[in-house]
C-alpha cells in the first residue's frame, strides 16, 4: 500500500511522515509528482500557512489538482487533509482576499471570531475534539490546534470550543479533514492516523 504525502512546499512534511510511520504506514512517499499521486492507495494533504498561498502552491504543481480529482473524487481512495490541507477541501477561503479551494466540501474558511473576548486568536494549544456525528475515524479526545481561520459549512464531523463552536473535522464518503495536527497530538493523533491507515470507506 503506497501512501502519498503531498509535497507542494506548504506542509510540515517530515513530522507528518514520521507520525504516519509511527502509526504503522510502511510505504510513505513524500512527493510532488502528480503521476505518483495518481497511483497512490491513500493520500494525505498537509498544509501550514495562509489559505491562498497554499491553494496557489498546490495549483502550481503541474497536474496535481487533476491527479487528486481523479484518484480521490473518481477512484475513491482514502484522503486525509490536515490543517490548511483540510481547509483546502472547502469551496473558498477568505484569508487575505477570497481564494478558491478544491470545492470538495461545501463551505468557506473564515477568520476566527470568538464570541468570548478572552479567547485569543490564533487558537493555539490543546483542546477537546467533540464528535458531531458518528464516523469510524473520529473519536472524542484532546488534540493540538494552531489556526486563525476555521471552516464554516457542511459535513462537519467534530467541533472544538474556542469562544464558541469551531469546526475540528469535516468529511464524507472517502474524504476526511482535520483542523488539528495529528502529528502533534501524541497518542490521540497517532490513533487517528492508525484508523486512517485501516479505513475502507
């Protein structure tokens, strides 16, 4: 089983790769090659930074979006988006202007605006993950978050609390995305990655 960890210059690649290996992945391919992604059995899209810059970087890799559309949307291989990688699943993001996402999950990524003034932005640190609906990959627990923008839309699988409810995970069918960082979430994060490696959506 080949797992493609997509390298588009916008992810915490080695930490994610190490976490995937610790979770039991035997063949993690860090790649910016669309042809390799088109043959992968599982795909992970990390992301750190601003939505627009990440979207532009992903589209800047020749054939990558087309390979993702084919392998993920049409072939149905398991897909995991992490942090901005999750946000890119949305229709659009509003960080530094409005930028198009992949449009896989209906919604928009908007600036965090906690109703409680004591809740700081960025939202940084450990926080509870509360399942919103049953899903084989999502369990209750505590994960590490670091973000200033949050997903607002459909197919929310879990929330967290930061001056109000904030989306922690989204997904449907063979797609899942998490706003938190599994690679920084110790046992909780490793357990999620273990379930992803076994997932047969």
